[in-house]
């Protein structure tokens, strides 16, 4: 099976913060790969904008170096790279100071093509950029802006950020990017649910025992400890990434695969989330080990109460999910880098087999990284003449295997999402009221542990997290799935 590449319209894309780390690692290499695939037409242009004092050729060299570092060798075609670079331009702009560079930028922007502005900068600069784009007559009613998380650090700041953006752009023009929603498997979750009669009748509390959502990382917060210590795992991961995954699992079928229809159903899930009591929350910090610093050393604050790990038991208060818990966990310096969703089904009401002890749950596992794919664990007869003995086997679908050599080259999440911006498709982007509803649920949880003065539990690097997180499941007669690549 070979994936189809459908070219997008001609566009002018301005990347503010074009010399920054995100642009170098993800945005610019991703745009090159889309150009290589034929999805970006030759008339489109990419304009870098940043405080760095560069000319167009200096910026092209920066992008050339980024492609050499972050694009696989078999995708680096010298002729294509040089052709791609010929469509790049650059303007030096300091969003927070003066008007230098804005007239030059306006002269570069063409009329009659899709016009998009990527704010790959700190949220504190969003307002300055939005205001300058309008003051200089660069943006118009059909322009699109892309903003990176964090979308605030609490409800009040999220509301202020949304209000500021809304003063210059309509909601239909604002694309709040969460790269997790651009992953192939996340989108396939919707296809599995709503394009197959096999699963949807079972997708409720009558048949599903519980759901686990895990995002594990092997790295710590080295080099960004001071920044991370102001957010922590709850703000950095749960409020956005894990929340969005939970919504896609728990949402009702939308009336149509339409951006607002999908986001309406996700919003209903967020608003149906019950408050989480203290006993259903476990927070942790990784400890020093073998000479490597622990979290407190990495964040340079021996009194820090910020969590590098969190696990929660969450309930959705509606008819579909009454009594079915959702267990969420994410953390730094865990055993493996792994992101997955595991839907565990209930046991059959009656077993006709004597080998009942050999029974294991049916589990649908959606792997987001690494090795994107899905597997469904089912019970079969163990091969051999020894009678009816049961064993569990996976019906496994790795995208790399299922789609063949060419299909295995799955676009990066940023590639897909940027192309959706050019198409004007907001389905995979968060709406303002979604962001605010997520913070309205998150804020009381954070304020609760701050008021209690709770300190995170220590856990060993390379483990699956604090022991108390195991008890969160054990007391319910359940177990966390092993964290492994």
C-alpha cells in the first residue's frame, strides 16, 4: 500500500523564530520532506523571521545544515535541497522592539495565495506579533496563525492569551498546535472507532474494564530544568497531550468528520471530567543515581515540589463511561521511551473452558511511539495435542510492516499539521474553549496539592515510577502495563 501525496495550494509561510531550536529540528526539515514528496509546489515560499542578523543566503545555509542534521541520509537529495532552498527568504525582525523589518516583510508577502504565520516563539511574544501583523497591514481576514504550546499556565492566563489573539484574529484563523494530534496512530484511533462496526458497539463501560494512557520518556530535564520547574508534568503533558488522547478515546461520534463537530465532542468530554481526589493522584521526582543528578539537582532548587512524574485515576461522568476509570501517567527518566493507549476489555461473563486460569484480558493497544501501530491481544488455543489450553497472542499491525517500504515513511506530526494549516483544516488543532475547559479541570488539582504542601515521591531513574503509582492500580485489582519500547 502506497500513501497518496496530494499537493497543497500555493502559499507564503512566515516562520517567526526561524533560527530557533524547534524550527531547526522540526519545522524546516519537515517542510523540506514535504517538498521532496511533491506536496509543496514550486511556487510556494517560506520566509524566515527572527532577531538573528542574517541575510537570505545565511538563512539558507542554516536550513541546509538543519537538513543535513535532522533528515535521514536516504532523503537528502542535493538537487532537491538546492531547489527547496531557492524558495526560502529571510527578514530580520525583533517582535518586541520597534518596526525594523516589517516593511520588508510586507513587501515579500504576495496577494492571492494562502498566507500563514507560524509563531515559533515564546507565548509572551504572541501579542506583539499579532499586533504588528495588523498594524503594518500584513495579515488579512483569510490569514492563518499557528501558535505553539504552552497555551497559558492556568485558566486565567489561557483566557488572557485567547482574548489577546481574538482581538486580532477570528477563531477560524487560529491554529493551536499540539504535535501529538498529528501522529498517524492518533488519527487512526478515530478511523478504528468510527469506520469499523467491529469496535464502536463495544466502546463503552459495559465492555471496557479500564483505559491506560502512558507517555514515558527516558530523558530528564537537563538543560531546561529552570523552565520545566515552572510547569511540571501536569502542566507540560497532562493538560494538553494526555487530555487530547483521552478525548479521542472517550468522545461520542461526531455527526461528520468536520473540525468543529470533532472539537465539539472533545469539549463535552473535558467538561464531563470529574474532580480528582488527592488519593487518586501520585506525583514523583527522579532521584540521583550512579553519579547522575536527580531532578532537584537538574532544576537547581533543592526545595522544589514540582513533579517530573504524575499518575492519575480519572472518571468521565456520562452514560457511556460510568464506572470505567481512565489511568493516566507520564514521567521523565523512566524505563523506556514509549507512548501508548491500552483499552482493556472485560472478561467474558462465563468461561466454557476448564483452563480458565489461562485466560487473559482482550487488550487493544495503540502505540504512538516508537514503532507506531496497533495490536489486539486475543485468546486462542495453544498449539499442540495437549488438550484445550488457552494462550494470548497479539494481532499486530505495525505501520512500517503493514504499509510496506514506501508507506513506512510516515510523515512527522509537524509535517502533517503544517499541511493542514495550508489546507485550512482545523480538525487536529485545539479550539480556544477546549484549552480553557482543560485548564478549568486542571487548576483545582494543582491548587489542591499546593495547598496541602504535598511533596513528590522519589523514584529511581530507569524504573516505571514511584511505588505509590503501582498502588493506585493495585488497590483496584489492576496492574499498569509494563513500560517498554
